[in-house]
C-alpha cells in the first residue's frame, strides 16, 4: 500500500475503500478519502481506523477539531459546498475538484496532529 495521506475512491466502490480502510487501520492512521464527482469532489474522514486510545483524545479536543475543520472547509469551499462535523466523522461535500486534495491533506494533518500531540501539549 502507499504512504499517501488519502485515497481516491470512485463512488462507493467497496473493494478500494476496504483496501484503504485496512491499510489505515494497520498503520493506525486517519482514514481520509476523496470521492470525485463529475464537477466537484467530496472529502471524508472517519475515526474508525484509529486505535481506541485515540477516542478520548478526539473527545477532549472536539471543539478545537470542529473549529479547525470548519476553517479548512471555508478555505476551499464554494457556495455550493457543504460540511458535516461530528466527533467521529468530518465530511466536506461539493468542493472544487482542483482543491479537494489540498483539503484532504489539511484534514489528515489536523487529525494526525491532534492524536499524535504530546500529552502536555493537549492540556494547553
């Protein structure tokens, strides 16, 4: 598998999505996918590939994650774009196709930074 931060998944094709899910779970890395559409793209992060020890970290820093995720969305969105942010899922829909990879990279780095932050940094 690749060292990529995200995977392109056409529609809801289960085989590549399952492969990417398995890779992320084994590597204990955030599961971020880009779903290209004809004239836009959706970006999705789901917490399920992270180990259970990350659940508490994500819950404790939820407000920060929400704020930063919305900021990422706003940087790349158009008036036709939408977002959903919850403790276990972040999705950006209808992003311009040419900025989806940037949004996916920023989203990956946000989650990775939160779960890999030293304990002392998380308390600040």
